[in-house]
C-alpha cells in the first residue's frame, strides 16, 4: 500500500474531500467499495480505479473492499489523496472445509463437498436444521413430508436412493461424533454444514458412508480477539393453512346424494324415493324440506392460527489461551392443527484451551430436551387428519346438548346412510392425547498432542444418549378409535446409548512447492438400545388417562426388548498437492461390525481422487476472465451397515398366550441365519469442475456422478416347507447417475446496491439393475389393488396400479361394449402397470439476495420436476361417497351421461343396506386417475431485514442490531390435477412411500418477525 500526501486539500462545509485510486497487482480496480467506516458515506471506484468522497469528518477511517481481496482500513488523518494497493484474500483462496477427521484447504479437495453456512441456515427460522438445509447444497434432496411440529423427520436423500431394507439416511457427524435424531438439534447452534457426496469424500467413513455424510460444526467460543460477546436472537411466528382441500359443503353433499339415488334408479334398476325430506328427516339437522341446518367446514374447525416463538442467548468469550461458548435456546413451535406442538429446551457449552505448547483440549456438551403432542399421519385409522376431510359437513361441532358430534350422533341419519364410524376431528384432537418426549445428552472431549511441527495426535471420546418416552390416552367415546375398547392407554420407553472412541495422527506440512495432509487412526463404536411397553384398555372413565394404567381392566402382556451392536475400524487418508496445481487424495478404511455374518465381519473401503487447479498454471494465472478453474475426479467404495442387529443370526420369536386362564410361554426359530451376510457396497465415479469468472463474481460448481450399489440387503421370504419365514441375504443392485449443478454470482454490485444469486440444479436417474436370483418384482404398500413396486429396469418408488382410460358411457352401452349397470364405472386396463414414480428427476432452488444500504431482501424459490404424486385419499374422497364427505369434484366432474370424455366415475352411493336393499357402491381400485403431476414451484422464503448502523445504537450499549420479517411457504404453484394439501407429502413413513399420500397434515404458511442483538 502506497500513500501520497496532497499539499492542497479541498475542504467541504462539514468536512474535507478526499480522492484516490485503487489498484491490484494487475492495475486499476473498477467497482471497489470505498466507504467511511461506521457510516453510509461512500462510493465506488470508476473504470480507472478512481474515487472521490466528500464530507469526511475528523478522525475518519477509510475502508476499501472488493470481492476476493482483503479489506483495507486506512486512518484518514491529514491526508486527502490515497493510492490503495489491494491484495488477494489468501484466506478466501485457501478456504478450509471440514472433512472426515480433520480439515483441508478447499483448493486441495478432490471430492464433491457442499457447504452451507450457519447464518444462511438460520434465516428460515425452522424448528429443524434439515428444513433449513433445503436447496442450499446441490445433490441433496430433502423431502419435507409433514408440516407437523416435530412429529416426523425430513427425508434426506443424497445423490439418489440405493437401498431396500437398509436405511437410506445419510450419516450425521456433529463435531466429530455420530448423532441420531439430528432433526431435533437446535439449528441456532450450527456454525456450518458440509455434505460429503462422493466416494473420495465419504469413503473415510467406510461402512456407514454409502448414503453420504453430513458434517456439522457447531458454535464455540469467541473468534477474533480476546473479550466477551453476548448476543440474543428471538422471533415470533404466525402460521396459517396455506391451502385447503376443496370439499363438498352441506348443500352440495345432499345434492350429490340425491343424484346418486337417481343414477342408481336409472342404471342399476333401483327404485329409491327421490323425496329429499324422506332421506334427510332428522329435524335437529335438516328442515322440513330436507335442507341442512348446519354447514361445518371441518378443516377450519380443526385448525388455527398458530403462534410460535424462538429465543437464543449466546455468551462467547476468548482469553489468551482459551475460549468458551455457552448457548441456551427455548423454542415453542405450535402446529396449525389444534393441540399439536413441539417444544425444545436446549443448552450447550463448549470450552477450548491450550494449557501448554504441546497440548490442546476441547470439551463440548449438549443437553437437548424436546416434548410435543402430535396427531398421526400414517396408517388408515380414523384420526383427525382424516376425519377433518371425511366427516359429513351437516353435523355441527357439538349437538344441542353440548356434546361433541360423531357420525352416529343422529341414529336416524346413521341408519339411513350407514355412515363410516368416526368422531369429529375437534373431538379427537381434544380427547386423544399422544405425547412424545426425548432427552438427549450429547458431547465429546478431545486431547490433541502436538508431537512435532505439523504432527498431531488426537484422541476423542464422544457419546450420544437418548431417553425417549411415548404416552398415549384415547378417550372412551372416540368412535372407531377407542370406543370399542372403552378407552386405551399406552406408555413406552426407548433408551439408546452410543459411544465412540477415536484416536488418530495428522500430519500437515509444506515443503516448498509440496503440501502434505496425512491422517491415520482407529475407532471403536458401540450402541445399545432398550425398549419397554405397557398397554391397557377398559377404563370406567377418562379421569386418570395414562397416569394410572392399573385401573384398565384389560391389560396386555408387558413387552421389552434389548439389542447391541459394535464396530471396530482402521482408517487413513493421504493428500498431496504440488505447486497449488496438482492434487491427489487416497483414503482407505477397514470396518468390522457385529451385525454381519461370521464369514464377513470385516470389509475394506478405498477411494482415490485427483484434481487439477488449471487457474494456477502460468497460461491462466494472469487471465482477467478466468479467476478459478479446477477439474476433479474420483472413484471409491462406501458401505451401508444400517440394518438392525442380529440379522445374520437365526432369530427366536418368544412370548406368552392365555391357556386355561394362565399365561404360558412359547418360542420358535423364525428366521434362518446367514453366516455370509455382508455390507451393501456402493462404487461411485465422480467427475466435475469448479469455474470462477470475473474475479469470482460468477462461479460454477458442476459434477457428474455414476454410482452402483451391489449386494443389496434384503429380507427374503422362504417357502413354508423350510420351517422359516425369511432369511436376510445380499441380492440385487441399483444404479444412480446424475448431475449436481451450483451456479452463484453477483450480477450487480455498486456502493449502495448488491444483487447476489444462487441457482442449484440436481438431476438424478434411479434404476434397479437386479433383484434376487430371478429378478422377481417386490410389491409394497399393497392397498386397494395397488401400491409401490420394485422392478428391474424401473425407478425405486414406482407406483403400481391400473391405467384408467375413462368411464363406460351410454354410447358404450348402445354399441354393446358394456352392460347397462357398467355405465359410469371406470374403464381400466386388464393388467396392472407402472403408473408413476415418487422420486423426482430434477430438484433445485433459485435464491436471490438484494442489499440496498442497510436493507436486505432474500427470495428463495424451490422447485421439483419430473415426479408424480399418488393421491390415495381418492379412495375415500371419491369412491366412498355416501358414507363420508368428499371432494367437490364429485359433484362437478363426475360422468353424468352428457360428458363422455369424463374421467371421474358417475355418482353412485357407497352407503350400506337401506330397508334390506344394497346401494350400488363404487368401483374403487388404485389406478392412473389417482396419479397427479407432482412437480411444483414453491416460494420457500421471503425475508426483508434491516441492519442498524453501529453509531446509531452505540448509545444503547449495542454493537449490532438487526430486524427482519419472513414469509415461509409464501406461495405454491402445482398441477390442477393435485387435490391435496401439498404434492410433496407421504403417508408412508419409509423411503419407498415418497409422494404416496393418504391424508396428511396441512402445510403451513408462516409469518415471522425477528430481532438479532449483539451487546
């Protein structure tokens, strides 16, 4: 930096004027920011690097900045003319990323690693950090299948699904320790998240890395000098229903019922009365003409505007040789469905110290307690998320006596229609209590011995303990839930303890133009799980609920379970870089697991990667266009060991049965052992490039991957003649190939205004290559003649059912193509076929951030394309009309004799017998009419924020103050064929049920107001 003094300063009315020029090693820098520190008084350099600033006060500090360069600060003093020489930000060029068992310079990495920073993750203010990660990293699909607080975890798939009976979840490593139930972690504690996507990056985790690895670094002590910093982040949110299902109202329901009667008379040979007052005769609910007295919108009655709040206090301190961070969080997230919520009380302490020159210590302890009430979204029971759609609208919430209504409140109408047994959703949400509690103790302690220059030995002990409790009580009068049992109560406990001890050497050294990063170590891991359950029925009243289960007159036998698994591992990594241009990385890991067969306890997982930093070559070093260009490629093996323990052994089923009034024991060998059972293995090839243009104002990160998973773990059924039900075997293979594309840039940057943009595109093609010895189809979730199928040559998560061509029409009858009683019925294919798939071809996001002076605006758009949604709720909302409510399309889209192109069946009634005569019923089967285009475009987040100037808040004792307002899920654009709450939903809680929705929790639109304060 060269400073020159001007002998003739120009003095303005409120201060002086200063001028100058900004250069780098190549010449003038255009577009650099020049500002008086602590103010908004500033400008940008012109094409020749020149600038002029007026009204510069005494004691001012000049601040000069530009992307990719170190920020310079110069005291103005008496000077009025400056020549500023900017130097490249070597820290930015040498950005460090977290990899397994250490860190590496980003420029040296040969694998595919995605990074998301904590400040970006915290913008959305969601309960789960996984929800915040959506769209931030290419190649990572996060399916938010439920808007219910804390009830169901997000489904995370990295570079495609590749397993059947094993878990498809990635491995979560938090501060070096493997963690389960990561979705419950406080996102405000997170500093950064790195996603290891390819084998070069993930193979260091060997048998647990096939689904990818998410490395999480949490906040610790104060950075940037000694002292203490206290900060607070708080927000209040209001959530409402984002979208309602369009259902029949009371009058429409009655009209549709009468049409159904007329259709049955005309085409089915019935002779029903068409006198409305005959059918709707209970004067408590209908007038003398048979018109309804009530019109209840059950979706609105069962939901609410939910008010949630989140509070985080951070105390961070740093001394000469130590630092400490203490973090406290309380979150109260209320659901939009009545009486659903999840709350979190979280405390975390981190302490780092360097007591001597040869020893560093680190301690990290987290206590996280969550509790909440939820309503189930899986299964087909008459729970609230179903009855808020199916309950007939002509019932009020309470009858004239103040009691909650059920489908049998009016026996007159119940006998007339044979309504499906159910309680109204408000009653269920009040009188069925399902509570979940989880207390997590997580932490680690590490000692690092500095043996020689660049050579360290680190030993670390970590634990992850969960104590989970589930409590349920369903009241005695809940129709089709617990009425028959006269109330039911359940309490179960699941306790897990995971520990790991890892010791490893690291060596980092630079020898002239050579740079080494080497690591070798060993690991021990163990997890134990215990479970117990108590259940009883038959209560005389609802007073005790689950708090005095011994008063239940019909208890079940108590249940308990315990299991354990352990692993022993040896691993190494060697990374070498020459001249900042050529990099190579080799990793290897040997894992031994108690889960696998006697003949295959250990497996070997190697990988290798190469990278070429072309922009460091002499022919590109001085390029004004290309500021960064790196090619990288890798290949390696990873494994999947995420199955339950003892699958390689013959398992014994045991229990008791009542015999002569006493319980007698029984047991038998249920599954055959397999001493050859081994890991699933995934071989993955990856090639890509990183390109930065115009001083890295435009950046591309693009990778192609091709990964093949073999030795799929599958629970195979056995012939009854063997005496066993199944055996766990390694059969089959799956291929995933695709593209990860991340483009970010700064299209506009002036002194007052900046626009930065990130486009994330992910393409994946999933194909099953082999299944078993004969490539047999595997059927799952078979219900109403359809479900999901695994078939060679097709994608996992494919839907299986009939193809609907339309309906049989009067013209078909007249042409002799159908019987008269088939008119209005569905016209389908003779055989089942694949009718869609729940895994998308493309996912992505487009995030734009605009900054004007102290204001900033973020708009986060997300999309999914090339996917379908199987609307299994059509079984109830179309095909069971007459005993339930349904979609308004029943009345307006059904075939009526005048619309031969209609796809929706004619209105017939599913009601039971009336005066001994059956109604026609509806022809219900899973078919293509249930399938809708599941593609969508969602405005995931809009945030407007304002950062106060330091000199404005200094008198308040504050060093930072930010106010912001968010809208989450601002709008959704999707196919008009989709009639549910959200096309991205699932009522099947495992991996193959994606986008198979029966009745789901409504998606919320949330408005948030927040403040960030630093003292």
